C-alpha cells in the first residue's frame, strides 16, 4: 500500500511524461490582441511551448516560452467565469458543458473578456475579433 492506503500500482503517476502522452490529447491555439496574433501555443503531453510573437505587458498573457499544463490551465481559468457563481451550472449548460473545465469553456467562449481585447483562436477557426470580443 502506498500513500493514504492506496495501491501504488493502481494510482496514475501524474508527474510522468508517459501519463500525459497517453491520456491527454495534444492541441494548439493562437492568442490574439484584437486581430493581431501575439502568441502561438502548442500543448504536447506535459509540455507547453509558447512562441511569443509580441512582447507587450498589455497584449501578452504568457511570461515565458515554456510552462506547465497547470500554469496554462490557470491562465484559461482566469479567462472563465468564477467557478463559485450561483448560476455557474446554467452558464455551463447553456454552452453544452456538463462540468467546469477551463479548457472546454475557453474553446466555447474564446476566453473573451470585458477587461481587455485578448482572445484565443483554435485551429480551423476563421474568426476575427468582431466575432468574439464583447466590447
């Protein structure tokens, strides 16, 4: 038995590269300021690679060219509704989501916010800022 009485052989090793390669799909997206591409992001396994095309404190969400999935998820979550909102289940259901998953939310909302002109565009999308920005 391992930590907390769990069978160590049955608990996934979340820190291993093999876990992330086999269980989490890879994906990519662009970050934009209005219609200017400011970063291209590639998520592959546990690795997140960021190609920052613009270094500007207002236009850029990413502080470095490499980050963890946890850090990326925190950035996504900062672009979502507060998970403690009383109406969170209605907001999720309206967008066809069953659970609070920041990645799935930003795929639907593009991470658009009233606070700035930053948004995300995923492969195959032909969107412009006029299609997604809320102001």
